[in-house]
């Protein structure tokens, strides 16, 4: 089994919001988790400059304490395009654990160039921990509160939500899109075998098997054990900002 050194950044804030690119007039919903483009912007803010989007991979675990609505958002009465305020969803007490594969960015996170924010510029965050850890290759783990490739959704033993997000926005503000599986609960990987019934045929069992179970699994040894499986740690799926 191999290991993979990464920077692990733990951060927390009071509120944040990850706006949909298109929304119903008068109401601004939020994604439940930060889009990859938001993570890219956050890393560039810490560095103080644009970084090559193909120079690193990232993964994260994101939770919040609840969602509420700000009823007085953007009172830009002098703006002829947006003369009226609208309602915006906010996430309360966001907590993000971010994993970044470029170790040379360690000092940038220790001493960020700009104010630490996640989502809107006013959504300030605090780095609680910045350190280098070694992810461990494993045969078994669990994913929780994260984004996964959409093709994995059919294999997971927990439900997911399909979301289309910007994975990268270039310096000329041109977005690249991708669709992900948003997972809130803890899902074991490899997924448990489906429960068999006496009346199930072998053909029906075969129909429940999906491709892609042989993914390379990286777990963080510092994470809690799975609630039902002692010794099974949380896994980190490493995404790219641009096409592989």
C-alpha cells in the first residue's frame, strides 16, 4: 500500500453562500457544498496569484449547522440593473477540511496573501489547522460530506444529489462545467453487496453490479472510524480543476 503526502487545511466560519449561476428572480439559492471553482479561487487567494489549474488536485469534507435566508441581500438601489434587494440562502457555521496535493503551497496557507474567505468576499473564515499529512492507500474506506464523480452515484449505498457546478473559471471569466454526485451521508467503499432474497436469480444479482469499484482509494488516518465499521477511515476523492 502506498502513501500520498498532501496539505490538510481545516477552516471554519460563521456563514457562507455558494450561489447558483442561474436562479429564480428575487431569490438566490445556495449550493450545499462549495463548487470546485470556489476552491480554486480560495487557493489562488491564499497564494496571491493565479496558479496553473492542472498543477494540483484537491479533495474536501464540508459540513454546516443549517441553512437560513438573508432577507436584505444586496441593497444596491443605485444600480440600475439591480434596483431591488433579493433573498439569499446562507449556510450557518461552515466547516471545511481541504486537501491539496501541491506541497510547495504549504507556506501560502500558513501565511495567506489575502483575507481568508470562502464563498462571498465577506464570508470570512479562520484556518484552524494547516499541516502536511500522508493519505494512505486502502482497500476499504467511506466517503462523507463531499463531492464525488457522478458515475459513482449508482454504486453508493447512500443517496446522492446530482449537481452541475463550475469546476474552473479562467482569468477571462469563462467557466468550465462538470456534474458531480453530492454526498451528505457516510457511504462505504467498496459498496456493500446488495441484500439477496431467496427469489433473486443470479441474473438479477449481476444486474446490480456496477463498473468502477476498483478505484484507487486514499484514506485520511486522522479521521473518525465509520459508525458501523471499526477501523474504517474516511476517504478523500481527489478532483482536478480541468480535464485529466
